[in-house]
């Protein structure tokens, strides 16, 4: 399922994206209401997560315009407004559901699952690349059906690369995903983690898929221009 998150708070947008990708969604991010409308004209989305208060166009305005143009996907509105009249206004604009800030990621995922059932579409069950396969439901990774015995951090690192093969993942992003935002982690710790993952891939017969991009980070597979 392809989801668009429209949220101008970059830190919140990043965390939402990570949570949804771990749950098996394909995720894009828009930084404001106009950007959200532009992306909806370019790509077909199954679900939208719209922040109510965004620059240029609010989530309410975006939802109303999309429904006017016959957008059929599910729309979840994120809002700090919790009065009945505000929530009714949000639903009347074209939103299917709303979630009042602050909220837990599990609640967000539950709301999206409910919307996806209404859309009658399936989640992405597996992600694969050159023999590597991530099973989203069991949160496991294998190579040519040989399971990899990974720690939680090793799994988070490899699954991040696997979801975006042939794209360079910067060190800062990797550290935030694996250890958490604001974690005091050295480059040496990340490099040590990568060495362990490479050894485990080698042990099950996988080729050298994890490439070092000097001065920036790591990439899964070779880049094809």
C-alpha cells in the first residue's frame, strides 16, 4: 500500500514514515498542503495521513479538494483540535477518520489498518532484493530461504537498506533508525554493526551486497545510473 504523509513538522514526519515503513507500507512525505496536492497528481495513493494545520493549504482544504477531484483513497486527519464541531468539520471535508495529537504509533497503525480494510487492498507482505527477503509479518530476513539470525539493531539496519535498495543511506539516518533520534552513537559503533551483518550474510552464502559509500553511509547493491 502506498501512503502519503503530509506533515510540516519534519521530525514527526520522519518518525511516522519509519513506523509505517516498518509496518509494510510504501511511504512518501509532503511538507505542506500544496506539496501534498502536487504529489497526489503525480502518484496514486491508497491512504493519506494529513496534518490539519499545514502551511499554504490546511489538511481540511487538501481533503476537500481531493474529494472534489474524485480521490477514492482513505484519508486520516491528524489534529490538535478535539472539539466536536472541529472534528465534524474535518469529517465533512472528506476525511474518513481523525487522530488527536498526541497519539501512540500503535493507534495510528490500527486506524490505517481499518481504513485499508475499507479500501479492500492488501499490505505489502514481503520485500526482496537479489535473494534477500524481508517478511514484514514475522519481522525476519532470509537469503535464498536461509534465515538470518539477527539482533534487533542488525535487523533494523538491514531492513532499512532492503526497503531502499541501491539508494545511499546516510550515517545520521541509519543511527536514528537503529538507535533512535538523539542517540549518542559513534561512527565506530555503526561500522562494527555493519561488519557483523556482513559476516552473517557471508555465512549463508550471500554475496557482498552491502556497499560502503565513503564519507556518507551505506547502500544495498550496486547503483545503476
